[in-house]
């Protein structure tokens, strides 16, 4: 039996000191050949006197990822 190399463990430290937390109740997704663009924000119902009610999508955060990162994110969300 050949000697097998030992797997090395890497410790990951998460630095949240510059993290910002926002709330979003909707997402708009668009794609390019190289990237996935996700706009997170709030759908805000608006009703003005004499006008049809409408919804305003107020974008609060845009996340741009390459396809590999977006795939990992989709897998992670699918596991929740």
C-alpha cells in the first residue's frame, strides 16, 4: 500500500468587522456571459390619490458574482 499524503486542514477565520446588514424582500437577477448580477431591495407598494396603485422596487444592494460563485450560492441556498 502506497503512502497516502495527509490531508491538511485549513482554519478559516471570518472577519465581520466591516459587515453591513440589510433587509430585502425581493431580488432581481440578470446575467451576462461571465457574471450573475443580483439586485436586492424592497418592494414598496405606492398608492397616490387618483392613480393606479403601483409597486416601487428600491434597490439597496447589488451583488455581482462569477458563475462558479453563483452556483455555490445556489447550492448553499438549496440546502437551507
